């Protein structure tokens, strides 16, 4: 279904009464109302502990002149891969989405998603992304106003079968979040299956997939700790993979704000928002991992260092292939990779 502005407004009218739409009461009517659309449920950590606090900070800093209405779970229609276009086309004012939902569309951004590039901590990766946004990534998103770009912490393999070695991945059907993560899994011998993250629980329940690669933070929202028993961590930095995110705003909506309200948005964008997002992923990831450790039926496996070395060797070709591919799009892939590695090292958090 193509979501038009008329459809969005109709959905919005129906959704006003739902608890998931977050509103703040002020003594005066807001001057600007911004609709923020995303794909996870309202119980998710990303909604409760990043998007909602970020929105409230903007509202407070504007003195109530800006109001942000959050619509989770794709309440206003469309599918997760359509979110970026919803912001570009003005169907939504702001969206939270994964560039990896539309493979190949944001080529420079994929550098952070290559195997064994990202750090273990989300704050590290998020600050590196914010640092390099004006240098390498801004051209990917020229059609919108990017309020924040960031990346999560180390991703894990959550599966119905224990994974201790590369051989254990052979034929294992694993959902991947980004094109580069999918290529890495294929290089390791897994059967990589792409799908939007909201589809993961049903796919697991029906046996379409044997597991998924996601960070700890998202596990409760997907009930992965209930659907699978095994969780494999890749220790240290760099780690197997990460996924990147953007908070994208319609450019005309941003440009049409009064100067003082535009400054409010700017003050809560960039490195400030990236650090906030990264901190949430790290904090909640630790809480979730401790919760899973306490479950008798769940097993957390940490790869041995020599096994990690084998995985790095096996996936090296993914990086080399990406560098060759983006050259045809006018990008110096090696330079981008080198700069991402340097930025990760600069912001490394133990």
C-alpha cells in the first residue's frame, strides 16, 4: 500500500485515543506538532528510553511550543522499509528507521555495518557515526534533515542451536538486519534470511528461521529469550556486526520552523542525540543480558579468541567486495573504512 498524506491523516485521527501516542499537556497550544513514526512496539526500550525522552526534552526546551506525537508499531501505515520515504515525502514529519531496511540505498553508511569494524559499545559506535556524518554519510541522506545517526552495540547470534564454532553455523537459517551482516553470515556458512525485525517472532515460531542476529537491547521486545535458548556473543572489539539507525526529519518541515524552534531541534540533534541513543543501548543491553543469564533454560556462549580470529579471516572478503562495489558509485571505500576504524578507536569505551 502506498501511504498518502490523506491516508496518514485519517490514521492519525483514529490513533489519537491510543495510549501509544505520547502527548504532553501544556498551558498553551503548541505552535508546531511533529509526528514521529517508527516500527517497534511502545513497550520497546528504543521507544520508552530513547524516543520518548528525546521527544519530551524537545518539548520542554521549546516551552511547549513544539509537541511530538509518537506513533510506534507502524500505526500510521506502511512497512518499515517505507519509513525513510515517509519522511522524505512529508507523509511523516520525523521517522526512526534503519538504513539497512533498504539495502544499497545508503552506500557510505554500510561501512560501519561491515564485519569486524564496529566496537563493542554503542556509545563508541554512535559517537563515531556522528563524527563522520558530515564527512562521509551526509550525502546518503541529502533528501531529508538527519537529526541523529548512530549504531548499536555488539550484535549477537540468538538461535535454537548452540553456536560455538563456524561449523555450527552451517545451514543455520538466521535473520540478518543489514546487507553486510547478511554477507558476513553467508561467508561463515549460515543461510542468511532478510526480513524486517517485527516479523522475527512469527518467523521463529513457524520455523522459517532458526534464529536472528540482534543486540541484547531488542531481545525482550521480540521475546527472543522465550523463542530460542542459545545466545552467542562475539567478545571484544571489533565485533562481528552492528546496525545503523537514523532519526530523519522532513526537510521542508525543518526549514519551515521559526529560527528559535529550529535551534531547539538542532540543540537536541547530532552528537547530543547520538550519545543519548548509544547510552540507552549500552545500559539496557547490560540489563537484558543479566536477565537472560538468570534464566535456567537459556545458555550464553562466548566465542573463544582463536575462533573469533577464524571468523575475521572468513569474513574479510565481505569488506574487500564492498570497497570494490562502492568504487563504481564514486566512493573511496578504503578511505571510508579507514576513517570509520579510526573514529571507533578514538571513541572506544572499555
